[in-house]
């Protein structure tokens, strides 16, 4: 693995999938409503649309987040509340909802979150929740720049494990919320 402190590239990539007893349009309507994120996300408590039409490509969402002290406890990550801004980069009702985390100057980072939805033959929807980061974000660059190479590798492994758990937990919670909303 490349030395992460050089700020070039590192790969974080996690995905989870499940089948939800609801139509693709119903799933999309829920997951594209980022203001509801607090109902299912492990860190995002919700937030507000600050620019553009809610859920439309190019629109910007400010997320209110909270992280506990036990998450990769040894690493210098943000603890407690913080905010992010994200821009919707793809929005196809019933199919895909994707957004990119923005820098402080509102530039897109290669930090992409998505929900991909396909109809199931017997009814319901298959939903994939995916996160991909191909280049360190502003925040991650700050975190790893102060770490020794061995700790950088440890951080990448532990953060990937944390993200995998978060994505799986989030998708499970979304399934429960949507199926409850649909009366399934």
C-alpha cells in the first residue's frame, strides 16, 4: 500500500445489499430524503437541503453528524458533532441515488456514497448501499499525515472495517424503516 501521507490515493470501498419488501420507487423516495438520515444512519443525524431542489442532481445537503469516542479510538478522528456538505451527483428515481462529499470550498471529493435499487422478480427491491473513496479527503489527509506508516496502514484497515459495519447497519435500519412505512 502506498504511503498515505503523500495525499495521493488510498482506497476505501464497502458495500452491503439486502432485499426490501417495497417497490423501487418507495425505496428511492426514502433513501433520497437525506433529511431522514437520522432514522437509519450510524453517524448522520439528518440535516437540511441548502441549495437546489431536494434530491435533484446538483443540489447540496448539509448533514449533521455525530461520532462516539469508541470509533477507532486510538486515531485522531473527529469526535462528537460535525457537519458535512454533499452534492447529489446522480438521481434516477427507482434506480440510483448518489452523492459526493464536498470540500470546505464546495469542490467534489472522490468520496462517493450511493444507493442502487433493482426490482426483485418476486416483488420488492434489491438495494445496494455503497461507499467508495479513491483519493483521501481533506479530513482524512489531516488524520493520516501525523501517523507513522504502520499506523497509517492500521488506520486504513480499521476504518474500512468501521465503514463496512456502518454501511451494513445503515442498510438494515433502512429496510426496517421502509417496511414499517409500507406496512410490510
